[in-house]
């Protein structure tokens, strides 16, 4: 949730928020041109997707 709050504070719209049951990860795609993407693992660690 920290990452969603950070994006919101920076006025970046969250376009996609999806949970993958098989991988047990969250995928977030944000930004006005969808330029921000991150994967959040089950343990809470997250990485930007390039």
C-alpha cells in the first residue's frame, strides 16, 4: 500500500492494479502515459519493471 500512497501523493494515476494468484504478486501500472510499473512480491518487497 505504501507504493500506491506514494504514487497518489505524486499525482500519478494508477491505471492497472492486478493480483496474480499463480505467482502471488501484485502488479501496478501507473503514470499519465503508463510509464511506471512495479511488481510487489508476497513478502512486501517491490521492484520497478523496466
